[in-house]
């Protein structure tokens, strides 16, 4: 029996994890991790930096343990290390806030749609408990609530305030665990002795009476001691009708600030700032074109810029408004009149491009042309559909998520180094969308 290396085991685990978590979470927290060692029942996972290592240890340990146990078929202990092999540890006495280092006040683009929330956030970060307590920030998804929350945390931590940042769901889970394990005194000390409590997505509390009651007392104790409270929500306090009145009224004691969809000038500023951070030189006409097309939210706006840049790299050409239009329309498939690309249609189109058959792609043939066609189909299904790795594997003859993950990674590397293959895949993408337009 072949003894698998730690990296081989971890690659198999990543295939399963990619099914378990969202695509965004996988790319943010798992994509750049490695399997370092597996000795005496302890599996060491390598992370690119301390921020990722500490996040995984604190928030994803149980999931990783479950997946690795299934892969190895034995109980496993975890260690998290950064690139230089340093082990990370989080204890009850050294629990640190994990703020995204990219989310600072300097990287937040201010405009008419968000200037009140930004100004209030800077005030509470500079002087916690002295202004706007509590600060209640609300707005739709992707408008910058979490960015401002982490900016407050980064700033206040740097001037030596004790900051705790959690989501309402995390608060709920920790309270449930504390009640079950009879550690409520430790729970109270953790949440009621900080200088700043930052709470994300407080709408999660609605309808949970015991959790609301507990947070009501946490709020009162912090507020009475001039400790700063900042909460975010997808709607204002008055639009949380199932939240108890006494808690809802307390959310309105300080300042309620909203985040609206960014206007055109702000959208251009956001795109310009992101391009500068990424080291990409773009002309104003390109930025203005993208800003005119994408009006939904900041997340969609920045994602569209990423697609345009990737599209230009794929073709090795300059970024122009025309190229940006093709990237957004073809790759992002923003045209609502088009039905989604189906996995079956992708396999059919790939088979035609490689002059092979559907049964060969879905079968076990291992000749070079068939394998490349099969990997291309896997890659395009991953890029052009919302299918999980398991669903892609099912479409291609019952292959495992780990196999799909490995093939997609291999295709990505090949596309980066093979201009002929890059052009071939691009032509297939063009056929996918051109056929549906006819």
C-alpha cells in the first residue's frame, strides 16, 4: 500500500473542503495552505501568514478535523503553522481579534453614499465610548459594513485598545457552548470587559429570545462603563420588527448611519484605488466604463475589475473599454437574457472542439487528447457554472471532488504557461456564449 505524503493527504482534504465551504471562503482561507507533516497522529497545516493560520485555528478547526479524519480514516490532531514553520497557538488568555489587514480607513473610498458612516467610524476608533455610542451601521450586502468594522478594529488595536470583533452568529454559538459547558462566567468576562465590542450582522439575533436577553445585558454593562459598541445590520433598527423593543431602542441611542450604493464618482474612485493596490495601470476611460456598467455594490464592482484584468492577461493584450465590455459580457455573463451555461452543454462544446466524443470525456480513456479535453471540461464547469466539485464529478462519470480540484489546479497552471491552450480555451468560451445568442 502506498504511503501518502502530508501534501497528498491535504490535497484530498482540500477537495472535500471545497465542497463544504463557499467559493469565496475557500479562495480566501484555504487555497494557499499546504500539508506540512503527518507524524504520530498530528497533522501540520501550513498557512501563508499568521492572519490565515489564526483564523483557521479559531474558526475552522472542527471542520478541518472532521474532513481529515474522513480522508485518513483515523483520529487526527491539528497544528497550524505559517510559512516559516512557526506554530500558532490561541489560548483563552491570548485570544486576539483577527482583523483583515486590507480593511483600513485609508483603503475605504469615501463618497456621498457613505461619508456619514465613515466619519462616525473614525470618531469611535479614535475615542471609544466618547462619541456615538452605540454606532449602528446598516446597508445592503457588499457596501462596506465589514470593511468599516475591521477598520475600526485595526485603528483602535494599534493605539492599544482592547477590541473584540465577532459576528452575531459567533456570539450566539459561543453563548450556547458556554451554557452547555457551564462556563458563562468566562463568557461574560470575555464580552463585557473590552474597550470596544464590534458586532457584525446583528439582524441574526431576531427571534432568538434567550440570545437577545443575554446581549441586552452585555450591551447595558458595556454602555454604562463607557465602553464602545458598534453593530452592523442589513437594515436599520426600526426595520427589525421581531427584535425586542428594549434592545431595538438601545440601538438607536447613539448614531444610526446607513451605507448606500456608491454613486458614479465613488465607483470610479473605488476602481482606481483597487487598480493601484494591485499594481495595474488603467486609463480613466476603462475605469469609467466599468463604473457605468456595474452599479450594484462594491463587491460586484471590484469583482468585475478582477475579471477584466484576468481577461486581458489571458489574451495578453491591453485593457481598453472594448475589451472590458467583452470581459464583463462574456466571462461574467451579465446579460440577463441568457440562460445559464449548463454542464452538459459545456461537455458537448468541449467534445466538439477537441474532436472527441461525450462518452470518451466521461469515460476512462487516458490518451493525451481525451485527458486534456476532460480537464478543460472540468475547468470550464468550475469557472462558468455554480456547480460544486461533487456535481462536476457526477457529470463526468462519477469522479471525486479531489480529482476535479486537482484537474482545475493543473489547468490553471497550464493556462498561465501555454498561450496556445489559452487561446483554445478562450475560443471554447466564445462558442459557449455565441451559440446561446443565436
